[in-house]
C-alpha cells in the first residue's frame, strides 16, 4: 500500500515536472534577443535649427489619418504658451522654451516617442503587443493589445497615450516612426516635411558622429551633450541643444536600460519553469508526508481503541 | 473526521442586516459607475489620463481582490496540503471567498482594459 502510493506520487510529480519543463520551453518567451541591426535608423533633432513651424505636427496627423486641418493654421504661435504633450490624436508636438543666450531665438523642441534601443514598453507589455523592429522603430500591434496601459506606466518618457474617450477598442497611440511609410521606402512624414532640416534621419551610429562634428564646429552654440546617446541604454531619437536638457523638460535618466533589472528577475524566476515546478514538488511532497503521518496516527489510535 | 464535515442549513437569519444594506448601497453606487464606464469611457468615470494611466482602480483590483484570494488559498493549503484537520471547517468558506476575490479581480480588469478581442487567444 505504502509502496504503491509512493511510486504513484513519484510518477505523478515526475510527470508534472516534465510537463511543465516542456511547456516552459515552448510557451514562455525567452529573453528577447538583441535583434537590432547595427545600421538601425535614428533621428537627430537639432533644436538650435528648429524654427517651430509645426509642419511636422501637420504631416504626422496626415500620415496617421488624424484630422489635420489646414497647414496655415499651424502658424499660430499662441499654442506655445502652454507646454503640450503627445495625445492620441497628435503623436508629436512642438514646445517652445525661452532662449537665455539669444533672446530673439526661442528654442523649439519636438516631442514624440524616443524609440529606445532597449524599450521599457516592449519589456513591460504582458501580451507582446509592442515590438522593436530591427531597423530601430518601436511599434504597437493592435491585434494583440488588451489595453492594460502597462506600457504607459513603464515608459520613462511618458509617451504612449490611450484613447480614454473611446469605450470599446481604445488604441494605444504613439509615434511609430511612420512604419507604413518606411515599409514603402519613404521617409517618416515629419522628417520629410521639415523645411529647415532640423531633423536628420539616418543610421544611428552616423548620427552620433554628425552630432559630435556639429558640436566641435560650433562649440559656442551647443551644450556639449547629445541627449539620447546613452539615456536608458540609448534612444533612436537624439537631441542637440544650447541649453541644459533638464530645462527643456527632458527627464534626467541614467544610462542603464530601463527594463534591465526587472527583466532579469522576471526571466530568471520563470526560466524553464523550474521554480514553479519546484514549488509544486515541495507542496506535493509536504502533502504526502503529512498525509502519511496522519494515517499512521490514526492507525495507532485505532489500535489503542480496540 | 465525521464531525468536522457536517454541513447544516443556517435557519432564521435575516439577510438584510444594516451592514448588508450599507454594502448594497455601495455596490449599487459602483454599478452606476460601471454603466457610466461603458457609455462614456474609462477616462470619464475614473479621471485617469495619459499622465496617470493607473490609479486607485488597480489598487482595489490587485491589493484587495488578490489579497482576499491569497488568504483563502493559504487556508486551503493548511487544511489540505499540510493536513491540519482542525482547519477543515473553514476551508470551504475560505475558498469561496478566494474564488469571489479572483472573480472580482477578473471583472474589474475586464472593465478596465477595454480591448477584448485579443483575449480570445488566451487559453482558458
């Protein structure tokens, strides 16, 4: 009796462990490999060049099927009185800041998704709706998204936005670096339309060289810092400015990738399903041991009674 | 053993005690906002926005619902896994509470998320 119980238990627990290990191998997403191409694209934004015409906002709305209106209405500079953030219907916005060095030249900063090399949204998404394309763009897949807004909590730049006004099927909206246009071989809309070439699109490594070169040539007009070169492990969009970036509403971030520690812990805990299987094995053995002890006690009691 | 598993019907107990009435009023209040959410959207009833994508909502879901369930499963573990027979009497009510806890977490999350189509892919 005892032996057969023991054999059964061992069989069942071994089967469970094996099953879980197999499941773990097939279903659990392993550490996302570094699929990034070394020639991945980025964008260099030179805020000393930007004139704040907001044509990029207009082009972005057109490219993403949002109501754009007439381009002439974008000449209205009174919108700069307020600091704006990307919304579900405007994926990029330009904010204006006072220039302390040259008062007549305000600093205009375009805000949109930074397309991080190690994106926190991709790591945080529980259903894998976000992905990092090997060419650098971070894109959102509406077929997978369940709308939990974890990405919005995770993003160090607070970029993903949610269609709060929609009851059913609200989208997560953020810059996708014009995924559709890039698939067709076109430039992203904002870069295409920029009249002063404040935005430079190209391989990220080249952009860093260009940025360094610009700072070297004009050390007086630039703050010697490329925002985005190392922030949260490097971002696709990088900024040059003549002011400290904290004064331009850029968050001060460390150089480590945002998902680094949490991702390591998560993937460590669930690697090959070993810890959950161990937990079940522990509980199972505890169940068996206590059951065994109890039946012995009962036998002993029965013996005493009779 | 036999004395422990001796279920009996509870008799002559009024259901609508003052406590239950107060809780029912709170629940009805919640139902009003539940309907509001499906008419005006999640932003209108929770005041969440792009800066605060998660709020008290998640705290109630996760901190209350899951914690309620955890207690039930711990009781079940005491009774059935560790075979402490004296806890058997409370295992059933505890498991019922736990089940309700997780059910309300699920209902709460369903109300929260808004995109249901991908859930078809989840293997239940």
